[in-house]
C-alpha cells in the first residue's frame, strides 16, 4: 500500500524474522529502539543510582512527554490523561469511581474481553448491579436499535470494546455515544484493539472515558496504559485508590487536596521508564501514518477474507462489512478446534495467532508490518489444513 515502506519498517522489528507474527492483538512485537530505550534507562539506573537528578529528572520528563504524545494521539488535553499500568486498572478506576446501588445497570457487549467483564461481575457480586449484554450486529441501525432497547432509567454506564477482541468487530463508537448521551448515560470504551489500528479522535467520538494499552498495536511494551477521562468527569469520578502522587497532604491538618487533573487517579510506584518507551512506539506508528496503517491492515484482511470464501471447510468468523472490519480476521476450519488450528499453523508454518471464540476458531492480527508474502503463506496453510481435515 502507498505510504509505507514495508521493508524499512520490518527492519526495525527483529522478531518478524522469527515467525509470521500475527498476534499483535495479543502483544505487539517491539521495535529495537523501544526495547533499547527501556534497557538503556535501567542500565543507567543500575550504574549511577535511580534517584540521582540526572537519572530521575529525564525519566520524569519522558513520562510527561508520553502524556503529551498520548493526548496528541487522541486529540485531547494532557489534563484529561492518566497514565495507568493496564487497561484493567483504568476500567476499574472508572467502575469503582461511580456510585452504584443495587439494581443499577451496566451494558456490555456479547464479545467483551475478560478485562471488560470481570470488573462488572465483581460489582454485581459486591454491589448488586445488573450486567446486561448487547448482542452485536453488523448492521449499524440494528445494533443501535438493540442498544436503545436495553437502556433504562437504571442504566448507569455503557462499557464496550471499541473493537472486539475475538472477531475484530469495529463498533460505531460515535453513534453509540450519541445514543447513550441522549439518554444521559456515560460511555466507557475499551480501546485495547483499536488504538494503533486507525485514527481516533476522542473529541469527535465524544465518549466519557477511554482505556487503552501500550503493548498491542502501538508496539510500546508491557506495563503501560492510558486512561482518558473527559474533563467534566474528573471532579465527579470518585478516587477509589490513592497514594503518593495523587495530590497533596497537609501533615499538620490532614487535609487532602487532590490534583485538579486526571493525574489524581495516578498513585504509587510504577515503572516510569516504560512510558517513555511507549511514547516511542506510538510515535513510530504515528510516523507511518494511522490512515496508512488502517489501509494496509484492511488490504491484508481483505485478501484473507476473499480467500477463505473459496476454501471448502473454512469459515470466516469476522465481519464482512468494511465499516465493521479491522486488521483482525478470525476463522474456523471444520474438524479442528481453535487450539489445534493455532498449534498446527505455528508448528508447520510458524504462523503466530491465537485461539478464539471459545476455542472454535483462530484469530489473526494483520498489522501494517505484515507482508503480502506472509498473507499468501497463511492462505496456503489454511487451504492445506482444510483439505486434510475435510
């Protein structure tokens, strides 16, 4: 696709020489300079001492630079960005920051990752809330109709994946937020499978909260996450966990003054050097161009989807409509479980994916760095396995 020099990109990600890496939706492979950033920072900490000004100062500066890079990625203010350790921490911050009464409702989709479910199941047990499920449809009008029918005067929040983890279904986030807000219901979006796949303008989407991670499609490494909190919610959302860094404490009066920004939701010790590395991953993907990234991924998944339609015994499990499609393509082969399919694809062709849909399918994540030759190998491998097990 135009706009991307695949060979130049691939040369910066050495893991791509070891397999056909199609599990970016699980963990993205780190470019060398991202890994080097982490290693070099910890090396300097080891040699000089972590609290020397010449060490601590640059680390803190890089964390704040990462906050700015994250805000720019979403077209929001740095005041609305909290640096988290994981999406689950961000989602829990929102979940436990709201006041719940028994019988209050949260609406999720039928395709949530455990991260997007366990916090609500915990609240159902601890606070007596009701978890309602929206069955996903790949027709926008039908999806919104179903959602509208689920919202009641007890609905306190919509919590949904922007892109679903099992099938890569891209939900119409802006329209979902518009519908929810007409019913005075806030929206939390899980951006695990969306951030780094296509441009995201949170001002345009108009959600209230957005949780994302650095270790998937932006190739920024484990242990980093970004939580966006719309400005008007910063003071309304309760701080449920706290510690050093969330605000100021007057030792004489015991008065606590929380930070006026989303920083109030950050607390405690964390691996600060990881955030500077995450920022470099975001910038790497951003330099390629998120519109180019999206076009490239869809080009690859279009090829796989078209081929699956011609292979007897193979079934596409991801959406066909372009509006609902992403770089994730999930498929089944008759006679094989998801684990068997995943294992055989890796053992015979070094194709790295993961089982999906309750072990009935295999999920492939086609990132902008995957080559056309790799896709041809995938198509050939599926054809072979379908023929052998037909």
